């Protein structure tokens, strides 16, 4: 007989949630005017306890990475989770709700597709989300996935974080041990040398050509390498792929002094976790305050102070060259300083992989301009880092390198293949583990006019709202999860309050 979990009805607030347990088994109960429902207690992405998440409208948000689920049935609404919540039957007995731990079967979803076969070029976040969504929706046609990396698809967000804090097996980053078999796809490990959107085909380096009824181009980005001398010396590395992360982690076993060139997200995440590993880490950046242009001086200065307090040294300047005899020995700056290093990590950003796509020219952002439906040709779409798309919240055309946004693009393209003609309207979001602090950022605010800061940036307990053309189009937060999640939900629905209302103390949780 299946295990049961009981909870008093008055322990579940109306419009709220509560976790119930019996031994090691747990479920999440939610209660609203429609009754009581029970779901798995942890997020299917990385296992976050959903009892600590936030309910906004008809959605439940994961407390860590903002995956969202429909409270009516547990359906996936937003990644980074790629699966719905398991739902359990509930009955009411007197003043108790009783969940039976026998999962309710998922309703069959026969797919009506615009295409009989699908070709996906890329194996990253957008590609995986598209394939997973097609299969989850019932698409049964052939799917071919082409990419040069031999590994199963993996979670790139882990590479600059805990993966570097100690020697870690590469398989710890894999999304599924055998993704191809699990989703019934043909996986081709090969270099794409020519992608033709109009023909919905890809030419491979070995001379083969593959084509399908629908084409998804999700080629992503490669690590940008500056042109100063010495980048080819042993010990000079980038961090973009799983192979990069494995090499960097192995090199860190022998290294003592690391210079990180660049104070972006990858650079500072890596600096924090390499410091945890016991290495002497120096960050060399052009700007004296990291993230000042993106988050403002107050937030940037607080993050710099936090990292410095944990042992990361900061230097301001430009690289002249990397020097060494047979192996890296130092990074020399243009003003004549030499920063000793036996390991150099270049965190100079990423360049979108658009060079193999025929007949299309990138815009000034390096991305390929596309309409709101992400369609680049008949039954051909682009997704992820390479897409310069109309971003609804800011009213601008944007190319955004966020893992979760690439997944959102992948979900959108899957729905388009299945016949949905709507425009993409997802709200951008990313998280960054700055050491032991998780920073959340939602929206898009290039060249913001001003910042509304609530809380204490120096204490890393704040939420900052970014105003552009008298509209709040983005927010950044550490330690204010409830308010931030409400903001992200409102942003996705196009209901963010005015700057004046936020300055006057608008209750975002109540509005969501």
C-alpha cells in the first residue's frame, strides 16, 4: 500500500503552502479556493526545497534559480527546471489533508507539429530545452542534435562555481548520463561548417550534410581571447566549456598563484572558488569597481569588498602581455607592473558563434537580428546567445548571454515547432554565486538612468531597481528573495510598478 502523508488543514494557509513529511518522505501541500493539492517537495532542477519558494499569482517559484510551476497541475512554466512537478492525489479526512505517494499519471499530450523531423545545431541550454520540451509535449518525429563537444549535455552554470573549489568528476555537471537515449534522438559529434537556414540543413567538417523539416540554430558562444602576446603559453586558460573547466581544475592542483584577467561574472566566480581551494588569486580588471556599469557603484563596491575580505586581491590596469619561458610566469600591465602567476584565467567574455550561418550578418552586438517569434526563415529558428531579439521589458533589441534565457528560447522554439505562433515574452533572469552569496538579476537595463536602492548594499542585503526612460526594467538583489521573485513575476506579466510607486514603498509581493 502506498505511503501517505498527513497534515492539518489549518497548517496550510489559504493561498499558501506547507511541507508535510512522514519519515524521509516529503510533499508540498498548496491550498487555494480550488482546494488542496500536493506536489514533490523539491525542485526538479537542483533539489531546492520548494517550501522556501514564493507563490506569485498562479505560479510557484523555486527559491534558488526561479524555475516556475503552475499551481493548478505542477506544469513547468519557466526553466531552469525542464520537467514539471510530480503531483500526488489528495483527499480530505476531517481536519486533515492526506497525500498518497503514488504519482498521478501525466495526461497524454499528442503533439500537432509543423514538422515531421527536427535538426538542432548546438548542444547547450537552448538546444537541450528545445529537445526536452518537444519530447515532453509528445513529439514523436526524428530529432537530430549536432555539436562538436563529445560529452552529454551539461550544466554550464556549474563550471565556474563549486566545480573549481575541489577536484570534481566531469559527470557531476551532466544533465543526464545518456541524454540521446533518454530522449530518443540521433546525436552527431561533429563540427558544423555551414548552416543554411533556407534549406534547413547543416554541412559538417567531414563532408556530410544533414537536413530536416525544421531547423533550430543554437550554436551559442565561444570564449573571447584578447590579442595581447602570450595567450598561447601553457598555463593560460579560458573557462567556457566542460573541457576548459576540467583543464583549469587540474592545473589548479599544481598552481599556487593565479591571475584572473577580467572582473565579470565568470572571472569573479572562479576567483572566489579558486581562493576557497587555497590558491593566491589576483583579479586584474580595467575598471576600479567591478560591475559598476551594470549594477552601479554601490553594488559593485560592496561585491569587491566582499571578495577582498575573502582573500581575492584586485589590481586595476590593462594587460600588455603574458610572459614566461615555456610556461606562463607573469602578467605584465601597460603601466609596467608584473603580476606573478603560474596560472592565468582569461575572463574576457564570449563571442557568439554566427560565422557558419549562411546569408545572415550579425548586428553591432554580434547577434543575428530576429523578430519576436525567433524565426529566421521558414521553419527555421535561432535561440540563445546568437539571437538579437526584441526584449519586451526594456523595449529594446537585445542579445543576452544568460543560461536561463537560452532555455526560455529553447522552450519557445519547441512550442513554435508544435504550431504556436506567439512572440517570445519571457523575462530575462540569471543568478551568480559570488562566493557564498547568490546574486539574482532580472530584466534588462542597458544604460540605465538611475537606481532605486533598498536595503544595505555594503551588507549585501539589498534590492536595486534600474530605471530607464522612467520605467523600471531590471532589478538586482542579494538576500531579498521574496521581493525579487515578485518583481520577476510582475516583469514577466508586464505589471511592474512605476519608479515613483516603488520609491513610495509599493509592496511587490502583494501586487504579484
